């Protein structure tokens, strides 16, 4: 029995000595044994299972994105360096000439200006209107649900249907001029889509009618997240309804407003259908946009290489503005969320 105890005691002594020399050795050995044990293998298996589940659900979306976004952009970039009419092989390489010709074209420059103008006016006009209507519709009254549906109906209408209806109404003998004459404002009748001086403003008015419903619905959704306790506290302190909205509601709607601004900006840069139906970019290129200019160059003049260069320029402008907006505006909300999470952790 004594002989059996001696080696074990020696082993224990050596282990203690090794621990004294390298205190972390035991901890590393324990961690390795846990990681290599049944629990460690189970945790690793669960992690791989989660990764496979994520890949399974994300892969279809990535595949569709690659097929309908990445591949067309790459193809357009390829066509843009050729003088191609849409038929035959790509054998007339012109390099960046299509890009320089497009950027030097005064009509295309006007198209860029119109897109930026529409983007700025959309935010400047639709945001106050949408915010005011959303605040009014957020109050309880009879027919509240019906009114919410009515203000959202224009947005869900197809652009083609809405555009054709408005084009008929804006004709010289259409419903708009007839209504103005009926109420005694015949002096204000216009060639709404035929006068280059008012055509862009007419298009802007139709776009506001069509898309302000999206702003209203998004802002209404944001208003549901504003705590009622804050308004009650403001009323107790003697604040008026408008002061409560200005000091409490609108600041808390900041993330929703910034998200809508991003969507409105991108939609304005890519605007095509409504302008094409109403004016086709006329009269005298007064309402031309980058998208209508692109379509005219490609389908009407068969300059598909040149129109591909215009498409790439449109893509680059949209990408740059979206990146800048994301970096300097939307990331602010992400930073605020991270700060709030840190504060919660510290409080705990």
C-alpha cells in the first residue's frame, strides 16, 4: 500500500510545483478540458447551426440582389465604354467618352439640377404637411380610421393610373381649369403641363399629393411610440398642446423623420414614371430628370452605350448621397442607441 502511495504523492507534488511556477497552467488546462468536453462540443455545434440557419435565410435574398442589382450594374458599366446601339457585338470601344459627353451635355446637367431640386422640395414641402396631418390624425375623433385610409390612398395607387388621371385633369380644357373658372379664379388658369415656367411646379404638386401619404403613415407609426406620460407631465406643468408637440413629440420623432427623408431623397433621384406620364421631360426639357433622359437616349435614339453611361452616373450620384446621408445623419441614431445601451448596462 505504501508503494502505491508514493508515486501518487510524487505526482501531486509535481503538479503543485508546476502550478506554483506557472499559475495559469491549471486554468488553461481546465478551459481546454471544458472546451473539448461534451459541453464545449455542444456549444460549438449550436454556433455552427446558427450560422447555417442565417446563411439559409439570407442566401436567397443575396442571390436576388446579385441577379437584379449587381449583375445589371456590372453589365451597364460594361456597355458604357462602348458606342453600342443595342444590336450586334460590342466592338466600338470608346472608353470614358460616353461619360464626358453626358456630363458636358446641358440637358443632362439640367436633369441633375431638376432631380436635386425635386429632392429638396419634396423634403421642404412634404415634411411640414405630413407632420401636421399626422399630428392631427393622431388625436382621437370620429372617423379617424377613415381619414387615415383616405390620406394613404394616393400612395397605394399605381403611378400610371394616377399620372393619366392628373394629365387629363391638367389639360387646357380639363377639370382643374374648369374648377378655377367655376369659383371665379379664371385668371389663374394655366397650361399646367405645357408651360415651361410652371411645368416643374405642377409636377411637384402632383408628387406631393401622391407621396405625402407615406410620410403621414410613417410619422403616425412614430407617434405611437411617444409615451403619453410625457404629454401628461407637460400638461400638468402648464404647457400648451403646441409646446408639447414642439418640445416633446417632434424631437422624439427624429429617427422616423430622418428615415423618411432618406427614402424621399433616393426616390426623388430615381424619379421617372410620374414625370414620364405627365410631361415626358418637357416642355423644352423643363421637367427632364436623369431617368427620363436615360430612357430617351436609349429607347428613342438607340444609344444604349451612352444611356448605360448615364445610368452609371445616376447610380454613382445616388450611392454617394445615400452614403453621405447614412454617415452623417442616420448613424447619429445608431450612436444614440449604443449610448443608451451602455447607460443601461452601467445602471444594472
